[in-house]
């Protein structure tokens, strides 16, 4: 399997996951603004993550906080690859 194929498959999974995240907020009538405030997150970054504009490797510190909050509430099952590899590297140190 080539890196390009793996990348395409990962991107497809990310797009599907973003739809699930956005649907979770819509279906449960959760205000993204209020959710971001509750978790002391950047509102703009939270919107960008939920809408799939940030996948974890850009705006690293602020997007990581959003993904970790989504993970802690069970909205997502795992961190994106870009964040997961960083987390695994820090555990190995």
C-alpha cells in the first residue's frame, strides 16, 4: 500500500468523522459556542475542527485541546493521526 493510498483513506475517514461530529452537535441541540466556552476553548478553532477545516496538524495547541475535549466526552473515539503520533512519541520519551 502506498503512502498516497493511506493518505486518501485517512482523509476519507476524517471527512466521515467530521460529519458524525457535526451531526452529534445538531442532533443533540448543542450550541458549539456554548460547548467551546464550557471547555474553555477557542470558539473559532472549535468551529473549524467541527466543520473539518482543521485536522489536528495546524494550529496544533488549540486544535489539540478541541480534539481532546471531543474525546473526553466520547464524541470521537480516538485522536486524529497527526495528534495521536505526537501523543505516542511523548509517552515513549
